[in-house]
C-alpha cells in the first residue's frame, strides 16, 4: 500500500476456464498457479453464496464495521 492505495488486486475465481492464466505470471511470481473455488472440496457453490462469503471474510479480516466509517459531508 502506497499513499493509502493498493496497487495489487484480488482475483477470486469461482468456476471458469483458467487457460488464459497460463499465459501470465500471477503476482509476477514465476511458476505460481491459479486455481478456482470449484476445484476445492465443497467449492461448487452458487456465485452469490461465494460473493457473500468473501465479503463477510474481508469485512471481518479488515475489522470493518459501519460505525467506524465516517460519512462524507453532504454538500
């Protein structure tokens, strides 16, 4: 994180063709392989369920709660 911004993204693959990822170096790391949720035990779940679970985990790990975030001043 630099200047309050992240220059790295998040890719959360659910159930897709991963062939295009064989042409790149994920995170710039040679030999790093990309996977997807569907390839993991119990990973075949609907997209909205995966999104809800990811959102909940991110909010928890970042210790985010709506009460700690200030709203912008209405102008």
